[in-house]
C-alpha cells in the first residue's frame, strides 16, 4: 500500500524562474514598444528611433539584472539570517525546538502523540531542514537564487525587447506605429498564453490580462509622444 505511487503534475516548482522570465520578457516588450511608439509619435528620424530602441534594450536588460540580483539577494540574506538563528537555537535549546515542531504538527491536525513522534524522527533525520520547512516556510525549491534570477531577467528582457526593435527595423516609417502596436500586442498575448501554459493557469485570462495592460501602456505613451512632438 505504502510502496505504490502515482505521478502528479505540479507547477509550483517553476514559480521562481517563471516569475523572473515572464517579468523580464513582459517588461522588455512593453517598455521597448512604448518607447519606440513614443519616439515615433514625436516624429523622430528612423535612425534616432533605432538608437533609442537599442539603448532601451541594453539599459533595460542591465537594469532588470541588477534589480533582480539586489532584490533576490535581500531575500537570500533574510533566509540565511533565519537559518543561522534556527541553527543556534537547535544547538542551545533542542528540547524547546522539539516542542515547537511538535506544536506545529498538532496545529495542523496531527494527534499529540503522533506529532511528537514525527517531530522526533524529523529532528533526528535533519533538524534544521525540518524547522526551515515547517517553521520558517523555507523550501529547497523556493530558496532565493540571486544570480539565476538576474541572468534569467536579463536574457528574457533582451528577448522581449528585441521583438518590437526588429519590427521597427524592418517596417517602413508610414506603417511603423500601427505595426509596432499590433505586433507588440500579439507578442504580449503569446507571452501571456505561454506563461499560463507553463504555470498551469487559464490561458485566455492570462493572455487578456497582459494584453490589456500592454495596450493601455502603449496607447498612453504614444499619446504623450504625439503631444510632445506637436508642441516641439
């Protein structure tokens, strides 16, 4: 009975890299498309438009990488500090920590005797890991990885930003604004759908969510760019 197992498909283990990837690609598409639309609406030259787009791609990728590294490093520092405290408490107050772990299982619905047995066995196996998981909520699969988050964000931002930039490169000036708006919106819908599929979420809702926000951002930026170009 206990030896049999069946396979289940879960998605929570993808949360870390999926969040960074979706955030990077989404930001790359929206920020670069908005910048290009704003510059194009201000009637800038094609050369200036491409220069601005390339600068946006490089600056955005570096900014995303630095921001992710700093923020996730802060999370990692907090996790490390908690583990240091917990390790010291396990060394100096083992009985109190055993009682604390027992209480956690009792509060989850386990009978007191069984909770105490489970706590003792998990403590004997790996006390710090048991407390990290059940007391602090720190899981191996969800631990902060600053370098991974930084690299993922930089790559995905660059990939996302390259899409509207390529559109600006190949589409002639007369068709540039509608082409940028439509292709960028299409890219966002595809991104939302892929992210939903990877995370096991409803595809239509995710695609609509990212599409609406992206369209709003592009419309506002283009309007401001047009107003600025008219005034100048």
